[in-house]
C-alpha cells in the first residue's frame, strides 16, 4: 500500500471519527432527555447514567396533561406560530421578489440596511419593542408576539437569493403579453419559489415554536402562555417540580417540529439546494 493510499485512508477514518463525535454531541442530549422522561427524578441523576430505563415510567407523560393546562399552551403556540409563519412567508416573499426583480433607487443601500438588522441582537431591541407594544395596548396578549415578528430580514434574504436564480426573461415575456407586475409575481415567480417558501416556513415554525425569550418578557397571564413558557410551570415554585415530568413535556413539545420536518423534508431540501435552479 502506497503512502498516498495510507494518507487517504487515514483522512477517511479521521473524518468518520469527527462525524461520530458530532453525532454524539447532537443526539446525546436528546437521548438523555427522552431517557430521563421515562424515569423517576432520583433515577435521572444516577451515576453512572442509565441510558435505557429498566422500568419505564409513562406516568410522567400523563402528569404533563394533568399538572398544567397543556391544551391551552399548545393552542396559544399554534395561533402565534401559525400567524407568524403565514405572515413571514407573505412579507418575505414579496420583499425578496422586490429586492431581486424590481429596480428602484437605493435598492442596494436599502437591502444592506435591511441585512444589517440581522446583526442586532434581540436583547438590545426588546425594551423599545416592549414599550411600543405596551403603548399600543397589546401588552400581555398573543398579538404582542405576532406583530413584531411579521417581517424577517433573514427570510427576505433567503427569498431574494432564490429569486435571483430565476431568469428575468420569464417576467419580461409575460409583461409583453400584458401582465401587470403583480400578476407576473403571483402567476409565474411565486409558484416556482414554492420550495424556498416551504423552507422559510419550516425555519420560522421551528424557531418560533420553541421561542422562550419574548414570551417570557411580553406575557404575564398564564392563560396566554405559549408552550415553552407554560412548560416552565411544571418546575413548580422554586424548581421543586419533577425533572422527569418537565422533560416529558419537552419531548411532547418537540413532536410537532419533528412531524413538520418529516412531512416537508423534500421541500426543505429543495429550498436549501436552490443553487441548482435552472
């Protein structure tokens, strides 16, 4: 075996080891969460860790439904996340199309400023947004979570990059045939951009379904809590609740995101590989 072959084999083995370590780092916490949700609190902290429960305790999952208003939290999350996803798909598709296909003065500068907002951490804007929402009389309401999230700089960037891959000749031919600019968008470019729109919808759903920071700031009434914030109440006062029940709630909260990704996986991959568009 030559030195070159040995080097290639060594590189493949090293790459495989890196992938194994990365897989353990990604799935280890998930497996621990799933395992701990089926154990008693005392068993959750046993040493050495017991990854496979000998006597799975499914009563932790039943307790999630009886200890808190899980249905109310899920309904609030569905309303908030659904409205945000629909709003972002509409606004980001329109703005992405405008930045990619419509020529207007200052387009590049405006888009650069738009992108610059992605560099601003949410912690620096949360107070002005909260004050504005309070003055609008929307504090402690689901609308306080939806309205500030209607637009997305990242979503606009994603859709713009997808529209840039499309040939302008399609729109020019339709314009010659008498189609208006909006008709060109709605009937030609928007249907082609469905994979990117699906990708944006999945990313927005997973992001806002698990969002915790803004609901913690904006919501005070337990009836308005979304699912991530509601699951915190499983901890009880001063964290005296069962960690196993809390983790059972966490596992249940992950199911919608996993199902959505499984169902829309094909569209998601098509959107991510948009660079192959012809």
